[in-house]
C-alpha cells in the first residue's frame, strides 16, 4: 500500500524573522514503504552515506552527498511535492490578516478580488 512520507526544514516556530532560517520548506513523497526502504538502502550503499538521518545541509557539502540527493530526486520527482515559503512574506501576510482584515471584514470581498492583500504583503 502506498503511503505519503513528509518532512520539513527551517521550522523556527513563531520566530519568522530568524536570520539563520529565512525559509520554511515542506516536502512529501508518495510511495510503497518497501520501495522507500529499498531506495534508502540502495542510496546508502552506493554513495556510502553513514549518517543515520540524511540532512540536506550536510549532504550538500560534499560531491557524494549531492550525487546521492540527486539520485533520490530522480526516483521520486514525479510523485513528490515540495513547498517553500519565505518567512518574511508569511509574516507580512499575517500582519495583513491581523491589522487590515478586521477593519474590512464586513466588505472584504472586493479587496481580495482586487488583490489588496497581496499588494500590502508585498509592500511590507
């Protein structure tokens, strides 16, 4: 039975202005558990990866790690989704929701249709 495996990177909780983690990423892949296990075993053996949990920040520092990551992506690219969020832009969107939305709530539809929320978020 296929499953969906997920992982995140860059989580800093409510600290959206953390200068060391400007982006948040969330990825998922759909595959059989057996196939996932076999892929991990194959990649670990072929590229001699010794870390118990693969960390992109470490893997991307070496040629072998980059090649291993690319090999994984080649296998899962047609059945995976990745979302990357700029945390400053997310904070700007939150500011709109907390500052502007309450004042226009009764008649907000025209503002959203005109893209006012996007304008304010980009302006901030």
